C-alpha cells in the first residue's frame, strides 16, 4: 500500500459532510494536490502541559528553553491590559534549531 497515493486521494476526496453551499471553493481545494512541505504551519502553539508537540515531539518546557536561548523565535499575542495571551512559535526556526542540534550531534559522533 503506497502511503503517498493514499495521501493524495485523501486530499482530493471531499469529506461526506461537506457543505453544499461552499461546494465550488471546497471542490477547488481538493482538486489541487498538496505536497507535505506545503502542509507545514507558519506558527505553532505551545503544547498543553503534559503533552508533546504533534509536529516535533518536544515538550512545552523544551520549546520554552529553546525560545529563551534565542535559537527559536516566538511571539506573544495578547490584548492590551491583559495578563494572559497566546505564545506562537515560529515553526521554521524550531525545525532549524532541531536540525542544528542533530548536525552538531552527528559531528560529535564522527569525531569519536
């Protein structure tokens, strides 16, 4: 079973619960095959406490530490005068930090 073909057919097939009124825009959306790289988000939210990031497998604390070190960009969205908001993580910088760590680890193993 080829997962790429299954993925492509899942993209092209609209869900059974598709709204008839939006059929034109919905059909156009399913006509265009998407690659996996196009499905990467621009920003991701921090995972809830006790869970892992669904994209990277990192915990909330690990992502916070990467942001604090300056390796990962993040943005806080909150209304003026409020104490709470939403922390958005730049996904590309997160992936770049992980790849940098992996390449450094690979170099260390080659030196030994």
